[in-house]
């Protein structure tokens, strides 16, 4: 049985360990906790959000093919947009998801927009 198993079974034993061993155990415990949380998230309907790089308004506008003023007027309805101080930024992964959700349906040739 490992030291970690012994500490989990009897937490009061941690007081008997030297600081170097406590630090090592703490790091192993943190790694275990992260693995457990990821496994729980993977098995549930709660997803860990993917984040990409922060894009400026100019970069986001170029990505979407719109004028930057469109983003300034509509950013509050976009979950991928964040105002940080005076700067408006867009998460690249979230922006791509937004574009997919808000893409106009394909039309037949000669069909006009509603």
C-alpha cells in the first residue's frame, strides 16, 4: 500500500510525515483529483468548455467575414465575447461554434432571402 493510500485511510498519519514527503503527496493528490474531475465530466452531460486563443475585434471580424462595427453592436448576445477593461475579446473556439450555430441555411439557386 502506498503512502497516499495510508493517508486516505487515516488522514491523521499525515502529521507524522516530513515536509518533503507531504509536498510530494500533495502533488500526487492534486493530479488524482484532476483525473477524477475529468472522468466525472466526461461521463456526465456537463462538458468542460474548450477555450482557444483570444481574438481582437478586428481578428474576430475577419474570421466571421463581417465589419468590426457588427461585433461592437452585437457582442452582448455572443457567449464567446468578453469585455476585459476597455478591450473586447472573442474566444476563437467559441466564435467558431457561434458561427456554426448562426450560419444561414443553404438556399436553392435563385431562391431569395426571407
